C-alpha cells in the first residue's frame, strides 16, 4: 500500500505514562496514532487539554509522520465534563467544531482516508465520517455490552436508573441521522467485543471486524517479566477504578468464600474511586477482612510490576468493553479469573484463565471462589495458564502486531486486499 495522508479523530489521546482525560481511551488514542504513523502520514484532531502530555511525549520519543491539531470548546461548556454522561454531550458538540476544522484541513492537505479512532462507540455518530467525502474507517469501539441480568442489585438506585438511562440514550443516538449516514458511508467498522458485533444491524455486518481497544508494548513486557512469589502465600490481585460496574464487591465476596477455606491467601485491590470507602467497609465486615488490602491508584509501571509478583488476577467486571488490566495481567504471565462478558470475556480463553458465566449473583460468587481454589490447589495449572496468557498477549495484543492488523483493515477498506482475522 502506498503511503497515505490520513486524517484521524482522537478526542481522547495522551502520551504513555499519563492518565489523560479518560485513562484507557486516551492510551488507545496514542497507541493507535503511533501505529498508523509507522506506515502513513497522520494529522490527528484531539483535545487541547492533553497537549502538554502529548508534546512532552514527543520530546522523549520522536514519532515521524504524526501531526496534532488541538481544539477545545469555549469555557462555558467545560462544566459538562463534570457530570455523569455530560462528557458525551460535550464530545458531540466538540465534533461539530472538529468537522469544520477537518473540512479546512482537507482543502489544504487532501486526505486519502479518515479514521475515527477514539470515542468510536457503536452508538454515536462521527460527524466527520458522515460528511467529509473521503473513505472512512471507524473504531475500534464498543458500547453494546450490558450489565448481566440480575446483577443490577449490585448498584445503588441511582446506578440502576443510570443503566436504564444509558440504554435509552444509546437508542436515541443510534437514530441520529448523522449516525446512520456515517455507518452507511463507513468502509470498515471495528468493534471490541462480541456484544458489539451482535448489536450491528445485518446491513452493516459485512463491514465489521473484531479489534481490541487495549494492547501492550515491548516496554510493558520488560516490566512484567514473570517472577514467582516465594512467600508461601497465595496472592490475588485486582485493579481498576473503584466504581460499581467493575465488580469489586463480587471480587471481595468471592475471595472471602475462598480464603475462609485457605487462609494462607491475600487479596490486594489497587485503585481509587467513589466506591473505595464502601469496599473497605465490606472487607472489614468479613471474616477474611485482615487478608484484604485496598491500596490507592499507582502509576501504570508500578501496577505492572505488582501484577508480576502475584499469583492470579481477579477481575469480575460487570460491564467492561475493553478491560486493559486483563491484557496487562496476561502480559505479566498471570492467569485471569473474570466474567464471560464484554472485553475480558473476549480476551480470556480456557487456555490462559478461567471465565465464569454470570447467571446470578450468588452462584457467580461461588464459581469465582472455586476458580481461585483451582488455581491455589494446582500450581502446575497456574503456571501453565500464566505462561499461555503471556504468549497470547505477545502474539495477539502487542501494539506492533495490532498495527500490522490495522493495515490489513486499511487495505481492505481501500479495496486492495482482504483483512486477516485477529
């Protein structure tokens, strides 16, 4: 494929080692742009708030072929970013400004392709994709994943109402004329889990492929070199933002059931968030509470190092489209115990971890505890799954590998070849 001039929309984008506006989505933005620029020249539209992070990264790491165009809405719109769901409204309005910037850039540069990279939710329009008359690629993104039926009781009343509002909002956004025009125009639509594939209408199904929103780098693999804990304690790790949808309450209850049979075990949860005090209270009220530790958010490198020193990674997230920490734990050579839903359900297979089907809350807690027990009792199994997990992370989730896969998508979108399967 000849070198292309690619216009990219990356509302969320931040350099490695910085959180950015939306954490994992910002990491996705940087990583995807970095990969595209390996092969083509890229002009990326992104938020001005992440300019410092990006420019500091570019000072450390020379990235040829990558140009950034920073834009932001006027200050009166910024309060939208501080309310739940408000950032989606802000993003939609930001896209209007981005479209006019893209239109002017097109006159000057003459792009061959437009790629909507981040915030490519499977329910929200891309205004540039809909109206800029050049070939258009979308994703990877998700959004169709739902909290498993019956697990809503893990949420507060507000949380339950928000889940319903989220579904209604997605339905409305999917009927936005710009959404329909854009999906009709798209040459390729990349989604990040099975639920999102199932939600795509048949008329667009031939454009759809699975593509993860998370990956790992060579530097990550160096930090996560597997090392065995010699303390004699079975150490379980979990990590993420402490919010209800991440399922940390399930993790604590499952560990309690398991640890009461095997007290030579510990659970460490690393992260910060609004549920922190409630999770701490839950742990303290259980008989295994002295074996459960909640630690605040740490840097990504510190988290990767912690992963390498534990025996298993527990992540029963109820609604997670990607699940970056799952791939990071796999890269650290750790078997993952998770629910068979969303991104984690796609990443983890029986040869590198244990997935539990979320049928009902009590049964799921029991099966999670049993999964931990099987890893505790069988060290050979634990090491075998961990070794396979690391190899899968290298083979399927290394960003360079994903970059090459993306180029197959590009070639197919421009009618030059058929993409290979991930």
